[in-house]
């Protein structure tokens, strides 16, 4: 039998990209595959947790033993996250769009004499920061991800402080890293106290090692 270090724990995971509507047929999107977040949800379930996975549009299968809530936009993701709380552990692995189109069109935007449309963007809510900064019902362990193309650790440190989470899993997603959409990941764990660099591993191995670490950090406490 596998060890069940998260038995009795509630775990929330966000994963995948968000799609921000421009009109009924067009979206703003990003290249997140959902692989790392889905692997984390699967690993947490295998470790005995009751897992809710809030996922943006992905083309990979639902992980086994997990409750999956499918969303499209950042605002839908935020609502699904709120509905899934409370949790002992919240892991924000989704690549949430920073911006959405201010007023998406109810009808398909047509080519025409007016020339190309101008899209006005507005900032999306920061879902992770909203949960990490809750006065009440904050999960005891809140973990964020930092996908950067340069100065990875430096950006992760400032993100940790800015968002108020307990831990940032930082990774390099520059195009030559092969991380975005690929099967392997090289991560560093950044907390207020220290930086721990891990060797390159499969996303599944990263997920299992992270879940073991989160379980150890949660220790004997329960929400
Ligand atoms: O600021 P940045 O997007 O780099 O932060 C990444 C972290 O914040 C990830 O954990 C991501 O899931 C989370 N995030 C979020 N809501 C946003 C933007 C990012 O939850 N609107």
C-alpha cells in the first residue's frame, strides 16, 4: 500500500490556461498545457487527499480520483476557487491571463471598412493573492507558481512577498527550456527563508516530490 500522508486533507489545485473572450468565437489564450497542475492533483489524490481541480481549457485527460471543475476565463476560475474552499492546501498552478478584454463583443466582430478592432484590456483579479490574503478561511498552506523567462529566483521572491503565499514553485519557461507543453520541469522552491533548487525531473516526479513536501509542511495540523 502507498503511504497516505494527505489522508483526510482537502486540497485545491488550479491548472491550465484561461481563455479570455474577445467575441463568441475568439479568445486570448496562452500556451499552458495543464500538465504540471494536473500531475499535482493526481499526486495529491494518490496521497489520500480529497482533491478539487479547477482547470482551464486543456487537452489532457482528467486525473483519476479528483473532482474536476472546468472553467474558461479567470473570473470563472476565481468563482470556482471560492466555491471549492475551505481547503488545507491550495496550489495555484494555473497560467491565469493577466488581462481580459474590457468589453467582449456579443456578436462575432466582422472585418470591414473600420479596419482592425482595437482591444482594450483590463487586469484580471489575482486569484492566488485573493486567497492568500483572506482574513478568514485562508488555507494553512498556500502555494503559487512563478513561470518566468529570466531572473527566475528574483521574480519568485518578489512574487512571494507581493501575493502573500507561503511558497513559490519557480520554473524557467523560456522557449529553449522546453517546459511549456513539455514533460519535464526544473523547479526551485522559494520561501521567505530559503531557496531550494531541484534537479530536472518529469512533471510527475516533480508533482510527487512537491506533494510529499507539502504534506510534511502541513504536519499534524488540520483546517
Ligand atoms: O503574477 P504571476 O502570474 O506570474 O503569478 C503566478 C502565480 O499566481 C501562479 O501561482 C498563478 O496561478 C497565480 N495567479 C493567479 N491569478 C492571476 C494571476 C496569477 O492565481 N490573475
